[in-house]
C-alpha cells in the first residue's frame, strides 16, 4: 500500500442517488491533488453529468527518502504511476497499484458509485498514468481522456530518468508502463481514447511527449479508437486544459452516464 498519499473527491451526490459514474483524474509532474481542483474548472461539468471525480496525489508523501526532493521530475510529485522495484522506492512508490486497485476499493466502500461505470483521465505524466491504467486493465475503464500525455516514456528524457530510478536498467521491464508498447498488445473491449495536444507545447518540441508514437501504435490495433487532436495556439498549461475540459467530460459522459 502507498502510505500518506492524499486524494481529492468531488460529487454533489445528486440527491443521494446510488450508482453514480466515476472519473479518475491523474495529474502531472510537481502537482498535488489540489492543482486540478483549483485550476481546471472541471466541477461544473462533473455536476452537469452527475459524475463523481477522484483525483489522487502524484506520489507518496512524508517519507523523506534519500534524494526524494532533489529534482522536480523524480521522487516527490513525480511517482510516474509505476510500481517501483528499486531501493529505496519499492516499498512506498507503488502508484500504479494505488490508482488501479487500492483507491477504487476505498471509493467503492465510501461513496454512492458504480465501479462498472468508470473513466480515467490525466495530463502529462498523469496522461501517461491514465493510458497505462486503461490499456493494462481491459474493461475496467470505459474510456480514457488525456491532455498532452507522456506517450512513450521509454524514449523520452523524463521517462528514462524515472524508469531507470524506479524500475532499474533493464528496459524490458519498462514496456509494461509505456503506452506505446501496451497499445500494440491491447486486445480487450473496444477502448475509446481522446487525446488533445497543444501545438505550441514546448515539451512536444523537446520530444518529451511523443504522441505520434502512440498514434502509430494505436493505428495498427483494431481494438483501440484514438481521437488525436492537435490544438493550435495552446501550450502545456492549465489554460489549455480548461479550454477543452468540457469536451473531455462530454466524451467521458457518453461512455459512463
């Protein structure tokens, strides 16, 4: 279990109706659960559709492991949604199991939700997390919505640093946490993915995101329908996310409401 990881929850409960649909939202590097709550404007769309939103933190907190706070792209605020296998991270940095297993169990036990009507969404590192959660758990999430995801982490500087630190030097162990690889192998129910990417995103130009690699992988898999939209004039920040949040909730609502 991941200890000392916070999560946000939003839902008006809609007159205490039972079996409400769920959206899980995963945030990016340096974020806590508060960034999405304060900056995205999701609340009006969640209320409109009657959706409960769960948004976990991006890493465990409170352990002060050696080197944990030394860089923005590794350690605290940068759990990369993997189950670490390397010391000293492997005991607590198990964000993949937390997001896909432990957290849904807690949600189902405490809120009026239908776990069979779940979608997952995310931005940047969180987009990477959302993609691998959906691709590795066929049918668990009815759709996946992502903003500027790190789509091929095995081949980008952010991903190589994180995977080396958390998973070790053996790159074969990285593939299970790389959406470009898992998309090629996915053979579950038809998975609908909406991906928005800003054309003026500096990290796109720096080859940190590589959405084109994911698009190529999805194009060869009949079980995946990827709607990949390039958005001119937008960068990597929350103004970009806010601008298309309504689209993403409308997309998810079609599949879970």
